C-alpha cells in the first residue's frame, strides 16, 4: 500500500489581425502587497501575509519579455484565474473579478464595464472561458448544482454556456450536464468546426457549440507523458498544442509505519505536444525536456501563427517554443515596466483573427460535407509564393484568404491540378468548394 503525497491534477467540482511579424500578447499585470506577521507563540517566526493587490492591463512582446502597461490606471481588485477573453473586434480584454465580469479597453487600459454574472438556471460560476473569433461570442463552462430527476438527488455539473460581457447574462447551451467537473489544464475553441474543448483529467472533451452536446470524448493517449496542460487551439494548422508533462517518482519507507512506503516526486519533464482531438493521441514535438522547471497555469498560452511559436509562462519568464521542432527559441525573464509581480492570463488576437465557420448549425441548416485537408494537396508548402494545388474533384471554386479574412484570390477550378501565385509573405487559407463539400488548408508564403 502506498501513500501518494504529490497531487498531479487539479480537478474542480462545484462547492469545492495579424501583423506579419512578432506577435503581441495582452494580459493582466498584477502587483501583490504583503505585511509581515509574527507568530504569536514564537516571535522568531514570521511570514508574509497577502493584504491586497492591484491590477492593470498590459501587453508584451513575448520574444523579449518586456511588459508595458496600457494607460496609467491601476485598479484595486482581484482576478479569477479561470479564463479570459480578448475581443479584437470591440478592442476589449475581458476577465472576471469575484462574481463580476469586467472589460478593459485595450487602447486606454481603462476599466469600461463591470457587471455581476447571472444565470437564470441557478447560481453558477462561469469558468474556462475564451473568445470565439468566428461568431464574436464568449464560451465557457457554467458550473453549478442541479437536481437529477433520475436519482432524485442534487449533483454538481458543468454545462457549455455563453456569457454576455455587457450584461453579465450566462446562457446555457447544454440541455443537461456534460460532466461533473473539469481540470484546470486549459481550453480551446475550434472556430471553423465550432467545437469547444476542455479537459476532464485523463480525457479531452469536445462540445458542439451549437447544441451543447458532447461531440467527442477520447481518453488521452501518451507515448511519453501523463498529462496535457496549458493547451490551446492553433488556427494556422488547425491543431491543439499543449505541454506534456511526465513525473518521475521514487519510494521511501514511511518512518511512522515501516510496513508502508511513501511515493515522492523526484523530477518532471516538460515537452511541447500536439493532440488529435478525435482519437486523443498526443504526439510529442519536443525530443527533449525544456528544463524550465514547470509552467504557470496563471500565465495562459498564446500562439504566434506567423513564426509558428507557442508561448507559455514558467513563472518569471515567457518561454517560446517552436511548433515545428519543439525546441525553445526564446525564454526572456519578464521585465514589467512600472512594476508588477506577475503577468497573468496571456491572450492574443492574431492566432484566429477573422476565422469563419465552416461547419454550420445542424439544427437550422444542412451541414456541409467537410472533407479532410489531406485531400487538398499543396506543394511546396511553405514556398516563395508559387503553389501547385491538387484537389480530388474536376470542378469547383478555390478561394484564398489572408489571416484577416480578406479574399486574396478566387478562381474556378476545371481540372484536378492548378497553379496559384501569391506575392506577399504570410499565412493564407485555401478554401476549395464543390457543391456542399468544403476542403480547407493553411499555406505559408516565405
């Protein structure tokens, strides 16, 4: 019999526009204020007690670690580390403070709105929320108690929901609870297929954002690792990336019970991984561990789609990892202008700016037949601007969009193979349409 003394998973239950260059991220600069407390029984023992904190909106170039405040105003309030949303269309950064949902203006840094969250279905939290670029809405998990008529008891559950940041209204989409809780390991939205992803611990659950029903729920499968954390969706290659962690333990004798042993953590590895949300298979991109000592769930994650870099916080530094090689490309220590202890809840808009829905609402219209991007062969990719495109049909329409959603090229297709030329460097999206069939693929001009 073994005693586990290291918690490997935080599980929550109720009651318990792209500039072609470096990506900028927004987040909250947090400054904590402490006082020294003396042990009333031993004056030689003191500790620091948190008294209050101030917050302000900040932005950073993650490649150099410099963090600058937006405006000069600080606000004396706390923040909830259960999600954040950056709305690039209304130029607002949205977060929670206690039971309120709040909005910063991203130009001035002013707090322009704060309203209580309300849910007509009952008292609830709104967790793990993100902004969806393809319908300009905020999605997250409504976490509350509900009455189960089958068992006749009150249970804890989570429901996919939307929240209006102006009114604070939570609208549940799921007609019934989709899970009993969630793990604080990240969330992701596929804006093309309208799927919201969250972790239940050892599984990755996808939820239909139209109906609130479970879309997929595979058990995560690792070749070398036991958890996937800090994950987020990449629009540039339509994949989910996160940090794969592997813990290594040893056993020591329990000094109070010689017949028992205690499992203790010796070390851990951290690598960049990519997960197939349908099968749950996690593929390590990094060949070796980062050696950063871990990651901060407070920091969040951001993706630079131009340079294909995944950013996360190690606590005192922002770490950039190549999404192609899995190697660290930058790890500067945070330098917060004007002072601050932390840079929390990193978000950026460039990753999925102007994404458009491909899978339509099955409740209101016949869904398009979405084919796999592998059926649209593009060579070479990346290229200097000339591509050969091979599609599975003899006719249709090929449309090319830039990352801002602007139409760059549109041509009728009369053969299975064609050539296209794009002059300006950047990331583009091919959409091939034939009747009700759509195939899409990302390409890069270097």
